[in-house]
C-alpha cells in the first residue's frame, strides 16, 4: 500500500477523483483515529435508506460526539444530501467535519446548487505519482498500463490488462448509464474511442464529430461528460501578457495512460513508438496536475503553440513567472529538441526552461535543464520546479 501525497485538511472537504484512484483507501488511512462515521452511498441499501428519509442523516450525525469526521462516499449519488450537510455545518459550526467523496462532479453541479458556500474545500485525487510509488516506479509499465493503484499492485501484465478492460467496461456501463447522460451508448462508445485516439492533441470538435459519426453539438456534450466524470482534461493554450498569437484549441488528455490505451483499443498490443510520445506526454501532464493539486502552490498549467506550429508542451506559470517544459519520449535529446523553449526564453515569455526525456542522464542544452523522466518527477515532487 502506497503513502499518498495529499494531506488531510483540517476542515470539511470534497474529494473528487475517478473511480479506483484510491480515495476511500486514502481516507481510511488518513482517518485512522476514531471517531469516524461512514456513509457509503455506493451501496444501494444505504442510498435507499437515506433517500427515503433524508432527515435520518441529520439525526444520526447530531447524535455523534464532537470532533467526529463524517465520511460520505460517492455523494453525487444523492446531491440533495448536501442541504443536510450545509444545515449541520451552519447549526453546529466546528462540531463536525465532513469528507465528501465523488467520482463525478456532473450531478453535483447540475442537480445541486448547494456546494456548501465555502464551508468545504474542493480537492482532487489522481492515480499514483512517481514519488508515491518510489522504488516501485517503472516508466515503461506506467506508459503501458498507467498508475491506478489496483493496476500497479497486480502481480503480472495479464492481470493488469484484465483490470483495465473491466475498468473500461465499468465506466461505460456504470458511470455513463448512472449519469443518464447519453441517449445512445453506441454513439458514445464510438466517440470515446476517437477521443482516446486524440489523447494529447489539440481538439477540433468538428473533426472528432466526423470521425465518430455524431453531430458537433453531441461531441461537445460528450467531452463535457468526460470532464465532469474526471476521465478527461482540457489543457488550455497559454496566453501571456505579451501579445503572442497562439492556438485557440485546447489539448485533450485522459487522466491515465492505461485507461487511454484501454479506450483506444491498444491495451493488448505491445507499446509502439507511435504511441509512446503521446503517452509519455500524458504521464508528464498527470504528474504536473497532481503536483499542483497536492502542493496547493497556486500554479497554472497550459501549453504554447503559434500559428506556424512552434510548440512547447507545458507552461507552468505562477503570477508573472513561467517555466516552459518540453517533453521528448526518445532516449536521445536532439540538437533541435529545445528550439521552441529557447525562442520563448529569448522573448522572455518564460524565465526557465526544462526538458524531460526518455534517456538516463541529466544533460545541459544551453539554457535548458534536461532530466530523465523519473529524476524530473522526483524533483517536481520536492518543489524544485515551482516558478
């Protein structure tokens, strides 16, 4: 079992993250001193018991001793329960703290206007990071199978594939049907495979609609579902104060490389060179997003591309300062690999340039610091690249 980087807050909080990222396991380890009161809405019996008589929740909590943590798992299954939570926090300030987990923000946003009015933090959970896995981290395995805890802990590759295959099927049958978000599961399945093939690329919804044989407005709605259920993420184009024209299309990433391979149909194939680049970039994106969330450093993430195609994979910005990060999956950092970074340094769009590549040794390319992937991720977790 791995120690997660997220620290338990001192006040009530929402904890959102895709299924199987380890939210409940983390809570059980973090809240290891009683008193803790658990409400698991993933259980139909528990859901029905409270849905049929919402007042019973408040009555049960009111009977608990002071300083009790109240955990509500999969709170999006009963969004109206937040009204009860809000009332308890208002009537008994400081007496109870709530940990509210969810694998989807869709119903919370659309069916409940009560997000506790600032009385609860909003946190996000991710698959395992390199620093959390420590000596168990293997880059090839991370690219091929991702870093969901169940997958990482599996004893062999065949079982990893079986877990991921079941995860993909569960996502379609449980998450999407439970959300009642699509009229045609067949159309959504086609879209999902196209979206997975577009992982790590700038998204043109018209092109995706054509390839998935659905309308453009339907594709926009489908992408919203991926974001709301925390399966997908859009990386915006960087907009510096200096007037530089950049691409308007955001880049799309799935939250895990193993899930990406599952959804695009390549899971049971050996990793190819064509796949490696986008997957390597997806893994770097995962590490950056997890670090920004867990460290709460206030940084923002984007990418940079001009109309003539010059691109930097990631821009990590804090206030007026920015770091450019170029990602190359090959074992060799070539002479032209850092050209875009150097251009941004000359124009003072960024103040520091970092390269991440598939090689084994740290090197220096003029002003660019180039790190092997695992070394870069370890230093990121230590705060070495906070701008």
